[in-house]
C-alpha cells in the first residue's frame, strides 16, 4: 500500500479539464510544500511535471497546474490532449524516520 | 544537457548479484545527489534512497537495507546500484534519478532510461 493515495484512474475528453488528487497526512503532503507530480508514458521513464506544489519546470506546458489544500494535493490538466494519456504519480517529502520521499500509487489518465 | 544513461537489461538467477550503472553527463556530478527508484512490473514507483555524490554517504529507505548498496565512481561520473542475494520479487525496472537542484528537499528532476532486472531460474 502506497503512502499517498491517488485514484486508480481518471478520464476526460479532448479539450476538457481533469483533476487528480493525492491524499497524504500532516507528516507529508499537509506538512510541507514539497509535493511533486510525475508523468510516465508506457515503457518510458517518469518526467517531472510539477514541483513544490505548483511550480512547473522549464518546458512543461502551462496546461499543467498544481495546488494543495490541507493533506490533499491536486494536479489539474486543462485542454486535454491525446498525448496527455499516461500514468501520473504524486510524491512528497515526508518526515517519517524511514523515508524521505514517498510516492502515490499512480493514476491512469485516459483521454477518450 | 543533463543525461543519465543506465546499463542494459539483466537476467539473473535467484541468489546471484547484479550491479546497475548510471553514467551522468552535462553537469558537475558531485554537485547533485543521485536517487534510485524501483518499479515492479505493472506497479507504481518506489523510492529506494539516495547517495550523496560529494561524500559518498548513502541513505536507504525502509525495505532497501541489507541487500542493496549504492556506490559511486566519481572519476567517471557514474553511480551504481548493487543488489545481492537476488529474489524473484526483485524483478523490476530500476531508475536512477538526479535531484533537480543541489539543496533542500528537491524533486527528481532528471531520470535515466531505466534498467530491467529479471530474476528467474
């Protein structure tokens, strides 16, 4: 069982917006602004899409945005495109004594 | 540009050892920590730990102590992951991933292409 909870799947039509949630605790998501989101296409390495809750690395489309409220972080993708179909993972710094980074279980985004 | 190039796929028998390499280029190797991430077939990402590329000091996540060893050869800008006493459940893709920046609680900004390790008799 992953430390952070994500929905197993979400879907949307081209042009629509979708939101993926990531729920943790006050020891990780809720306690720090160190939430990241990664996109992974089949057979490929993950790619950083959002860091520190809402920052986009250079080169990432502004259709991707992040936010956080309490112990839940969210990734929103607007203007869905076929190429956005992928797995998305959230991650957070954690103050657990046995971990420093934790991942969510991943969410499969299907573009209908 | 930052590049992390990992060694090729491995097929090993239970009980054997494997060493995965991750060669870095495009930046000063000793300025950024290197992480290792495991992904079992059809499963999610699991953070294994990281190694301080300046001091060589490794930190292992729970579940990755004992049989897992992170090491470096700074002369060739390469990080290594060695797994001993391999078990079937070690079958996975292993990624190296560089911290995005050189301080604080940084995300994983650059990733290697992954190395598939298959453990089967």
